[in-house]
C-alpha cells in the first residue's frame, strides 16, 4: 500500500522473512511433485505479441526496437498460456511453468502488478485430472510450510481434505437461489432474465451491466464468500458465455469444461479443458476485444501464430494457479506483498 515503509528496511524484512523462506520450501516441494509426475518445467518469454485477449485483464505495453530501428509493439504477458500451448503443438505432453506475469490496474491484499502463475498442461488427458492435481498440490504446500490448515481473514481450510466439487449452477442455486442455466440459451446469456433474478436476490446491478457483469456481481457478493470453508471447493462447468479458452462440455449446450479452485474464499486456480476450434477461439477473442474497446477504450492484437498453433495442438487440459496466493494461505500471510521477495515499489 502507498505510504508503507520500503520492504528493504531491516525491521520490515525481518517480519517478512519467515513467509519468504516458506515460499522457497513450497516452490521446491511443488517442483519435486511435478518432476515425479513426469512434467517438464519450461520457461516461456514474458514479452509477447499479445498479452492475452480477456475483456477485463489489462497489460503493460512496451516496444521492441530492432538494430535497424524497426519498431514492434509488444506486451508483458498476463499469462504464459499462449506460449505453453505452442509447446503442446510442438509435441510436449506434460509441461509446467512457474511464470512471472504482469497485470496492470491490479493492486491490493490479493493482487500485485507482477506475480507468479504456476501453470501446467496435460495433453490427451481430461480436465478432471487437473482437479486431482490441485488437491495434491494443496497438501504438498501445507507439508512444505509445516502447517495443518490454511487461513485467511478468519476462514480456515484443511488442505489435506478432498475438495468439495460443486457445479457453478449448483453454487448459484445454493447460495443465491438463482437458476443460472435457465438464463443461458444457445450459448448466450439472457441479460433480462439474470437481471431479474439478481434483483430478486438483492444484488444491485447497473443499467449497462451485461449478462457477464451481472454474473460476476452475484458471484462476488453471494457465492465466492461461501466457497472454500473447512475444505477447498472446486466449482466446475462454467456457463458457455464465460468459457474463455475452454471447450464446451460435449453433452451440454449450456456449459464449458472450466473450473476454479477456492480456499478460504480466495480464488486460487482457473482451469480449462482446452478449446482447439480455431474459428470459435478467434470469434471469442474478437468479441472480448470489442467489449474491451467499448468499456475500456482499448484492445489488444490477436496472436495469429497462436491461432495457427492451436489448429495443430492435441486435446489437452491446463490450469493456472496463483502461486503467491497459495503461499499466503499456507503461511497465514494477510497480504500478497508479504510473500514476494521484492514487491513493486509505489511512489
């Protein structure tokens, strides 16, 4: 936070050091787990042609200047996803990246402009396998930190307990009494129906909120605070309008193969059964960038090389886990800055 003393003051560092030492132990334990399960650790470039094409993620822009003074706009990645999928297209089958990523307009107790995403992929394996991976990594992190529980703001989780698995539709019905999938038709969200349901549930919305905005408001106010209490929660089968880079569930015209992992009310991971339909992925990217232009007045280019690679990528599943947040929960830290060795300075 602005006005806080510098992290390098000896007294400040001494208070943070126990968290940071445990961070190292957790990272080592997770690397050992991935190696034991035949994953190859890769290192992908932070500079990318496109930082990602999600409506509400904001990137840092820069410029590559060639020796001949030719200039090319580049971005610091918001995720290593595009590069990792190119490696899947190249023939890798199990890979993991402890990736430093960058997101603008984000800073707070759980957000930092530069942080670590632990991202891993399995070719030719179902996304349910990633749910088992997440459960195993929670336990590994706890053992490395020497703790029997995760904690954050008065909530606790047993990291050794099997996570609860709950569909998004069931979570909305249980915690907000909203029949979410009744508002999804033909792969699109019916704003009028969801707005009426939100109003009935006492969730305030704005006149220009889209279906996705209303979903996010309900999720943040009524659902997320209830997730991951006592044990972790995996919410899966996200509605198709929020599929992002996930493929549709084969037996449904309403949901996608996407899940998120929560512990102590904190979102830890986001996973997909990966979409490999190039035309559909391009359509989603273009729609997201049009919405970004409407809301934020900017858009990011598409990585055309990624779309070509996607056409050659095998069926796969992938997940991104916020490593710093995992360390926070495992160590009992109250702010993400406490578990980052050298936080980005604020003037």
